[in-house]
C-alpha cells in the first residue's frame, strides 16, 4: 500500500467493504441446542429470545424478524462449531497462496461443513460474517473481470466523484499475472481533486502514471452510480442505465 490519503481510503472502505464487527447484531450461542447466551452487541433488549433451538436457521430467521428494528443481522451457532471453525480457519493458511484464495476457501466452509451449525439471518453466514466486499459479485466473478478488462503489468484507476470533488479513488497496480501488487489513492496535496469530473479524473490518471506507470483501465463514476452498480446483480443492465455517470475506459 502506498500514498494512501486518510479521507480517500476511509471513503473507499465505506463504498467497498462491510464489517460484521461494526454491525448491530444479536448473538445466540448454543450448547447442543440449549441457549447459553442470547444478547445484543449494543446492549438492546432481545425480543423473543429462545431457551432451546432445534432448527438453527428457523431460529435465526425468527430472531431477526423480531429484532430487525435494532439489529442488522442475527447469528445463531453451536459454540463447539464456532471453536472448530476458527481453529480450522487459522490452520488453513498456506504460505505460497494468495490471501484472497485463502479467505475465499475459508468462507466456503460456512457454505458446506458448518452450514447447519453456524447460521445468520437475513443473509447466509458466508455473506455476513467477517469483512465482506460490497461488490455484488463472487470472488470468481471478480477474477474473471480482471482477466477480461485488466492488461498484465498495468495500473487501474477508480475515481468516484461527489459534490464537485473526487470523493474516493483507488490506484491498483497489477503484475504480469494480474495480481494486485500495489494499492494507492489520490494525494490531495499533489492532485487537485476539485472541479469538473472529467478533468479531475485525467489529473488522477496523470498522477497514477507518474507513481505506478502504464495506466490501462480507468473507471470514473458519480458516488450514486458507483453505489448502484456495486449493489446490482445484473451489472450489465445497470451499467446501460447509468450511462455517462459510470464510465469504464481502456487507455494506452
């Protein structure tokens, strides 16, 4: 990571990431179906807290419906399963693999082996727990997009604008295998981030060429358009609707 501006980086995280740690949540831990803990992380009273659970997903769904005004999600899990999952998660790391491959494989355990003993509502556990990308796409989809749009040994620039200024940016340097090897943002002390969107984006591209070199892909969008695109399942359809508010250009 290089040249990270605090405001730009914070806004990038707000746009792209969702953290379970910061969410309001009800946690219900079980021991062979008996409830040993059912609490709200922010101290709110838990409505309709069960004493015993037979069907974890049904219990999670019911708890969420009863507490949806005060909770972003509900976790219902067997305590032993949580201990086993985290031990397996920590022991699964292989030194020669990419971090995203390790994380993707680890989350897949929640879809498979632990799908009935660690559950969340309203979304599945593998889409809720930990730190999640708000991309509206799977890991495989993101890899496929990089293969399709990013040239080997090149730099991609993301510029998101709001209220006449660059709201956030990312400068991503890819190696010959299209793996990200450097992450940066605009530096407002070196790049004028205020003004016309096209002009600001061009200044950012010039800055990125000077820092990382060989910019090959530029994505420029308004904040509203970026949020709509990321939330969409049918990205091609939304992209067509957004028009100039979300532009993807190959350069060089």
